[in-house]
C-alpha cells in the first residue's frame, strides 16, 4: 500500500498531525517507538483542558481518538532508515519492514544532554526541570537552583525570578556569564556559584542539598537546568534537510523543510519554547501543509492531461 503520509514520531506533534491527516482522509501511518523526551515527567502543564495530565495518559487518549479514523494506523516500532527514490519515500523499520509514502513528517524530537553533575538524573523531572512555563508554578516561592553550564544561564535566571526570589545560579565550573550579567543578577539578589558541583542529594526525586567541590553545601528544594540538546533521529540530516542555527530542522510556515515532500514539526525544529500545546499546533500545521501539497499535485496532474 502506498501511503499518503508517513509520520515518524508519536509525541504531541506527530499525534496531532496524524489526527488532521486522518480527518482529511489521507492514508497515514504513525510510527512510534515510545521513547519520548518527557519520559521522566509525571505531569504535563499548560495544555488547555489537560493541565496536569500524565503524558502517557494523554497519549492513550490520543490513540483512542485516532482509532476513529480508518485511514490512520499506528506502528509501534522505530524507523531506522528513510530513502527518497523517484519522488517516493522508502521507510525501513528496526523490524525490517518496508513502507512507501508520498510525503514524510518528521516529529522525532530531541535528546537532552544534562549538565555533568553527579545524581542530576535522579532529580530531573521530579524537582529539577528545564521549562519554567511548564513547571514554574509548582516551584513558586521555593529556594531554587539554576544549574547551567551554558550561555542560557543568564536568561533562565531572569525568567525563573518570576516564580521565586530565592535563587542560586550554579555554573558547575563552566561559567559563561559576563561581568555585566553577573552584576545584573546580583543586583536582584541572585547568588552566583561558579565552582564545580560535587553532587546533588535528596530523597525520592526531591532535591534537598547541593554540595560543591570545596565542601560547602547549600539547601535547595528544586530548580531549573539548561540541558544541551541534539536531534533524536538522524533521518532529517540523512535526507539533506537544512538545519537552523539552533540545530533544529529548518522549515517554512507550513513546516515544509528544504527537501521536497519532507515536513518537520515539534521539538525537531527548535523554533521556540518546548511545550506540548505548541508541538501539537505545529503538528497540525505540518498536516495542513501535507494535505495542501497533495491537493495541488492532484490538480497539477489533471491540468497536464
């Protein structure tokens, strides 16, 4: 069977794209290996009518809604390779199965690279987060740490001060703060610790203490980190999709990439804040783009005849 569209990635962007395509009567397969970036997250926030929902529960609801559309199928396996041959996309999965599709949507997301701090993984998603809009409310008025080895430490500290005035910026021995940025933060009562972090400690995912290499300790109940990120899949690059200056796949307003027939959405494009509701919106836009192009191609063929 020749698909109208293959959607690679089963997060909110891929799910939303599949829903729109199903309603547009497009033969679609959604490929999902169920290894989301937010696997450590117990609650997702900022999604209207679903605030506080567990991401896996949201996915369960989405699958149930997709089941109403006979043209949409879900394959719970990873796409290993995609090649373009004569205008069609040939997909090969990790199980060795092959599929062909007219269009391709990449919603494969990102992989996070956390700061090199001992035990940080134990608290990430429980009391340490990366998005103040997603989790700032739950951290409000608490003593917080901003753990950042990147140039984003300054902006993150300014943003998080909206939720708490008790902040310590910890750069883990890799400070990229300028003297002027330090002056601005300190003028707002924000403490800066530039020494290397020895370890984090706490119980059941709840941060309690940060110990530095010199032996000094500070008490913190949570905080924000600024992880680095990379594409979770190399499919886009292997097809020749151009990347933007943030490492995301470059797209237009309808999520078309620089490769004809390939679309990208969600965290894969790294265009702004990473929230579920934004990713879902981008998935819808990608589906609009796919359907619009398929319609135009249909009429162009009739015109040629």
